[in-house]
């Protein structure tokens, strides 16, 4: 299932990805640091929500209270929780 997450407090505006059970694939960011976000997307493609959360939650960008990586962790958790309903 495709999931779209609107980011907050980051240069990227949105994250799209597919979620199948607890596995995340096909991650893409709209906006943000293109090269870095492509790298992050490739590195976490095919891993679980729990692994993404453990690796990326809490990463900050400069003085911001979050980062694109942290937003991805929040997005996959939100998507996973929405499937459980």
C-alpha cells in the first residue's frame, strides 16, 4: 500500500513509500537535500518499520527539532499503526 506523509519542520515537504506488513520499500522524498535523501531511501529500502525507527528516530538537522530522517521514522510508524486499525 502506498503511504504519503506530510513532513513538518524540514526542507522536504512529503515522503512517499510502500508498506507491506512492516516492510518499507520505494521511498521517495519531495524537496530536501536530493542526494542525501536518495541515499537514505536506498539504505533503508526493504527493511522493517522497527529497524527504521531504531536507526533514524531522534536525528536532528541543525537547530531544527527534527530532520528528514526523523520524519521518515515518524512516517513509517504512523503508516504501520494505521494498518493495525
